[in-house]
């Protein structure tokens, strides 16, 4: 997020001085995926890989956004203009990634198994129009920035029961503060805890906001399949799983040789038996950021509750280390260049 300092010759919609926020995705705005609103999978900006992003390993030649200046390709398409001034700075900064990504996690968890008009007019209307039915129950694995935003989005979208699973006390506390039920997976099996709280009933939807770096209950060992496995157990038959959590095509540091090749073993037979839907992938930030901006302006969303620290760019290295170790309450850090 920043102020436009200079515009290139191909830019017509922006001017010097505009306050803007950029999706973490870099997208061309003209390919088939961009035209259909799937800007995370732009086929142009990063040939050979589905999509581009600033400063992230395989996602193209675009230097990161944590700097005094950033060059924005296809700026008319990518930049979202914000109201001038400094109001809502912390909230708007989260439009670059985690607020839309949390929203996307909930959106991805839509069940594609109840769309048929013969089954119910109600389900057809709500699934097609909104991708989420008010009153549905949701579990979110991971109470990092993305998981907390997914839980917050589910609340805004009218979810009934919202569970957030993690083992970091400060993060579980934030989940509690927004009205979700925190589930500490270091205490016992999170699926058993949720089923017990719901009198044996599974939940309608599940969001994986952890990804391949999921750990076992002692927090010491990576086990990339543990969250997917739990979601398949805890979501009701014909429910949906949304997976914004990152899974990578290869991971040299993975705990076993299959995971190193990006292969994850999970009970596909159970997923099939239950008729579960599975939605995955990077967030199409542009599909949501305009509307989420307007929720912020209208005072109906305040995602900055997740921000734990505001720091200068020089403090970034130390902050990353602490965030990585999840110590000293480093939940979400905003850097001010
Ligand atoms: N799809 C997208 O567009 C997109 C965008 C941003 C981030 N991401 C991905 O989303 C994921 C979450 O991002 P974040 O910034 O919130 O990360 P984070 O690392 O801060 O949060 C992950 C949380 O998961 C918890 N966790 C670990 N193992 C767990 C388990 N077995 N059960 C429940 N919780 C467990 C950790 O304690 C941690 O709090 C990452 O994989 C990130 O790369 C995806």
C-alpha cells in the first residue's frame, strides 16, 4: 500500500498522489483467467507457473513490496484506489492479501454437491448467489493472520458456529475476541473437541489456513497432511473444504520423500464417501478487495484487530524471525518504510 509517485506511459486511470493498495498477485487483466476474475492464475505475467506475485519464490520476476518504492506492472488493472488521507490505514493495508485471502478461504469451502435445483430452491439460490449460507457452521484450522481473517469473514457472512484451531495462546485469544470458539490442538484431538462441543454433529464447512507446514500437537514436527485429514473427518457429508493454506509443488525440507515432491497423503476414499468438495489455490484478491474496502469505509469491517505490531522497515528481519517462531505475540506486523 502506498502513494503513487510516478505513472508510466500506459497508465490512464491513476495519477500522482493517489493512495492505492495492490493485490499481492501481479496480473495482466487481459488473459482468460483475469477476464473471468481469477487474477491469481494470470497466464501472462509468469509463464510456466499459474500466476504471479511480488517477491515470492516461484511467482515471477517482481521484486517484493516491502520497500520504499515498488514498480507496479499493469497498474491500471492491479491498483485499487483508496480514499485520500490516512484514515483506516491499518485496515486497508490488509486488503493486499490476508483479508481477501481469509474471505477466499470461506468462499472456496462452498459445497458443489448441493447446487442442483431439484434438491432445494434455497440451496440453489444461496450457493450460486453468495457461496455461503448464513447459519452455516465453519471450522478454520490455523489462527495466523489468514485463519483469523477467514473466521472474521465467516462471522461477517452470518456463520452460526465458528471454531478456530491452533496451539498459540495469543492467536486463540484473538479468535475468541471476535466471537469464534478457540480450539487448542495441543490439548487433545481437535476433531474430538469440536464434535463434543456440537453433541456429535459435524460442521458444514472447513478452511485449511495452515498449509503444508502443519505441525503435530507438540508443535515440534511437521506433518503436512494432518489438517486435511482432520477436515475430512470433521466436515459433514456433502460439505466443503476450502484450502487457501499453501501446498507447494516441491519442498526439499519436507519430513518424507513423498512430501518433498509435493505429494500429500490423505484419505481420498473418505472424502469421496462423504461427497466433499475441495477448493484450493491462491486468492484472486481483485475479486474481493473493492467490496472489502467498502465494508471498511462503511464501518462494517475492521480487520486491523489482527495487527499486533507496527514497525519500521529496518526492524523487518527481527520481526520475521519472531513471527516465524510465533513468539512475543507476533500475529501480524505492518512495516512502515
Ligand atoms: N491462498 C493464498 O492466496 C494465500 C495468501 C496468503 C497466505 N497463504 C497461506 O496461508 C497459510 C496461513 O498463512 P498465515 O500468514 O496465517 O500463516 P501462519 O504461519 O502465521 O499461521 C499458520 C497457523 O497454523 C497453526 N498450525 C500449525 N499446525 C497446525 C495444525 N496441525 N492445526 C491447526 N493449526 C496449526 C500455527 O500455529 C499458526 O498459528 C500459509 O500457508 C500461507 O502461505 C495463502
